[in-house]
C-alpha cells in the first residue's frame, strides 16, 4: 500500500511539471503578441497602458534627431524604441510614439505630415530583423501602414525635399525609392556599398548619395534616368554619414570609421578638402553643414568640432563630457546632429540620454577649445 501511494505521488509530480513546461511557452507567446509588444503611438493626455515603450535595450540613449520642415518641432529617437516629439524652443512634449524596434534613423516628409524610422545596426547583423519601415501620421499621431520591402531589410532612410518619395537603403546593395502617394516602389537603385546605411538628398532633390559598409559612396543623378553617375571612395571601411553642402554645385561631406572627413565634388570626383588629425581611434558619427563653407562633426570622442572648408582648419572643438560611468566602453558618443531650416540652432543627441541645443552663431565665432556653456542654449536629459 505504501509503495502504491508513493508511485501515485511521483506520477502527479511529473504531470504537474509537464503541465508547467507546456504552459510557460504559451504564456510567453501571449505576452509577445500583446499590444505592448506591437508598437503604437499616443499623444500627450492619453494614458493607455497598452502604449508603453518596448524595452529592447536598457538605456534610452539618443540615436536620431530630426526637425520638422517648419523648424517648430524636433523629433527624438531613442534606443529603447521611444520617439519623442518636442516643440522648439521650449522643449514641451507634444506627443510620444513607440516603434516596434529601437530607433536608429528618423526622417520627416517635405510637408511634415509623415514620419518614418529605420535601424541599420540590427538590419545588418540580425538575419531575423524586420523588413518593414514603420510610418506615422504627424497630424493625428497615429501609425500608418508600414512599408514592407519583401526580402530586404531597411538600413537607412531619407525623404526627398521636393516630393513624397522615401529613399530606403537596404542590406541588398540597393536603395528603394518608395512613392508614398501610390504606395509602391517607384525605382530600385543598384549600388556597390553593401548595407546602404545613410541616403541623403541634395537640396534640390535631383541627386541622391548613399554610403555603406564597403568603402563606397554611390551617387545617382535623377535627371539622367536614375543613372549611377559616380562612385566615391569612402574614407573608411564603414561610411557612417553622408551630407550634401548647401550652395552651388554638389559637394558631399563623408565621414566614417576612420578619423578623416572628406569633402568631394560628386560630379568631378575632385577632393575639395580633407580634414585629418582627429586621433587614431576616433570615428565620425554625424556631419552637418552649417553654411556652404563650414561643417560641424560629431564622433565617439564626445566632442563637437567646427571645420572651415576653404582653409582646411579646425576652428573650434567643444567636448561635451568625459567618461560616462554607465557605459562599459569609454566616453559618451555623440550619435546624431540636426539643423533646422533657419540654421540658428544645432541639436545633438548622445549616449548620456541628453538632447542638447547649441547656438550656431556662437559656434561659428568660437575658436580653439570651447566650454559647452559658452555656446549651449539649453539641455534636457528627458529621463
């Protein structure tokens, strides 16, 4: 009798463990399919708990900043998938959006009605990463139908300054020109830059440049039936940032993993200027042309640098921080820069979770080592 009761208890224990092992995967699947893990949006005033951000990463470092075309709002993309819409210059939060993945690239349409986001880091390294480009209606702060690339992963995005066309760099050596009015691809541009991370339009919208992970910068002139007119040799194994300079001509500033910044004429392939002397381990994360003759760079050394193109000199450098105890690897990195249409305020985002507003006229007047307080308008950590 004793042995019979003992065997019954053992069978019950095994059945209980088996039921628990079956229930746990089902519970996890239900949580992953819940609204909290599907992304969404809410304007200020809404308190729906279903719109909480997805914590794919522990720290909400700023990965992307972009201004609306009227310059009245700045949009901040964070590593944890949170997208904040803030008014300028008071920094008041207008809306909070939530991407299904972490946000590395943001772009706003020329009329300010549509917001798009993408992430090249995981598209390049993760074979299971999404093939969609999320979109939002900037008037109602609601998600729109995402763009599905069918076998391609988005690495970078840029809106045309003249029409509702979104350039999407992919991991398949191509850039997809997506017509938002027709909801279809207008053209697929083939290149040689590997993962096309950073497409950029010229100010008139007739030329597109895009760099990637194979030392190439592809340039297409839309006036010649999307012909690939030139290939520029990038200055690093990974070209991180490409920006057109304003004014006459089609000069392109290029930065990457090496401590070198090149300014190249996209049509003649002549080097306009080359900036060196940044240090052996510094990479260029962002470039912004402030004027046709001055550019501002930011990198992994947590320093803003002002460069004069005609003379090739570094006019000023502004270190924004020293060693960040929260980071495992070295100093805080400046990930992104943005400039509004009036060109009076420069915005930077970094790994300290802060967004900083800089006075551009003061930056242009600065010389040599400059304290952040001398040209910083205001800063908000947002945490």
